[in-house]
C-alpha cells in the first residue's frame, strides 16, 4: 500500500497523517448534557479500541458540559457543531480537542475568523465534513446531481475559508451512503489536497448491511493508501462500530489490536458444534486487548496445519479435540472442555509474553 504522506495534525495526543498509524473514531449517541451516560460510553468505546470520540453539540448546554466530561476522561474528544459559531467558541473554551465544523455554514467571514483564531490559539484542528445529503444548492445546481466533483468542490471551498485565516490544521471527510460515489470522491480529493482524510460511509445502515458497506468502502480506500483515520457508521451501539473498524484495519495489516479469530467454515468432516464453540470463543476474546491469533477449527485432519500461523487453537474431533500452538499439537481433550482448555492456553501465552 503506497500511502500518501499528508500534513500531520494532532487531536489531543493522537497524531493523524504523516507517518502516524490510522486512528479509529466513533461518536457517542448519548445526550452530551448527561455527564454520567456520556463518560460511561466514552470509556466503553475506548476499551473497545477507539482512539478518538466525537460528541454532538447541538446547543449551549451541551457545549458548556464539555469541560465536565473532559475532567472524567483522557480520551481525545471532538465537538460536532453545525451552523452556530458560538458553540464552537464555547467548546474551545471548555477544552475540546478538535472541532467538526464546516466554515461555510457558520454565518460569514467574521465568524470564521473568530473560530479559526480561537482554535489556532489552543492548537485545535478542524475537520471539514462534507456529506452527500447536505450539499449546497448552488453546487447541486452546477453539477446537476451529487457527484464526486461536487463533493470535492464543496470541501475545497470550506478549506479555502480556513486557509484565508492562515489556518491549516485541517482534516477532510467526503461521505455518502453510496459506496462507488464515496470511493470516487476520496480518490479525486487525494490528488487535490495535502490534508489528512477521514474515511467513512455515512448512513451505512444497520449492523447487518452497514458492516458490509463500510468494509467494502473503507477497506478499498485503505488498500489504495488513502485515508488517515476512519469511522464505521452503524445504526445502534457505537461500540460495534469500533470493533468493526479494528477488524478492517487488522484485515489489511494496518494495525494490530486485540485478538484475531480464525475459524473454518465447517464441512462434512466437522463432528463438533463448531458454530456455537466459535461464538463462545469470540465472545470471551472481547475481554482481551493484547494481540493474539486464535484458531477454532472443525476437524483434526487439517485444523492444526491450516491454522499453523495461529498462536493457539483448537481442532474438533468426534467427542474430543486437539489443543495446538503454532501448528504443534500439545494435548487432546474432551469436546466439552475444549473452550476452557483453549483459554487456559491463552492465559499461559499472555503470561509468557509479559515476562
């Protein structure tokens, strides 16, 4: 992957762009005024592997509560703001780490200047987020429809407003629910700017359909070296967004976080309840943050060999199964003990790597 080197910015301690690893973002779905619920969700997202969390800031009450939330978490936070520049100024005053704001929508050059000056003084970057569903009518009229060129032109107009204020700590997103349109827009933008790109398929849908669209869209761009930070947008629990994002990055060998589960699709040789066992293993692996490759295979004929790259694994037989490490069988156990024996071996490996 020939990743384009772009200007590096920082959201709190997290570097984005340059040679920095690709970061994972998500967004709370709590009311930002509710400190307890919001902090609880931020910490749950961080535990799942989220690097940066965005908060909705629809009004002054939400903006004023950012400082309280910041006092209860170390996770870098982004304020999501639309139209009202005063909310951006209040968020900056409250110690927010970054803004998601479109300069062309906050009421003119003077308001852009105020926000840019305040953000620059505190070292706060701004993400320009262009969505297919909210393009300016003038640009829609020019192109006749939502096109990749329309998305890029809109984003660059917002960029120019900040550059006119000598503000360059910028990140850009160009999101649509249509995957081919999103791909075309980001490919076009890559050749037109020096700023880091935030990837996502917006309004991707439920967990079932949204994961597929996000994996295809985000994965295709990352494989081409495009993108510096990602968010998987799903209807539902944002913790799932983070887990999916991590899996996308792991599948492309771009980041290694937490366990990787390898399991076979089953066949006529399978003599154990492999789907149930695999689900049990996957659920228990959620509590582990350190990288480890775990295999759950359906038969002893090919299991250890096919999964020899795994740190540890199990392979089922008829009423029994094998526990193996790096393809080498270490013991045979009863089927009902396979999962417990597997996790005993996982614990051993984690202890060994600590020493």
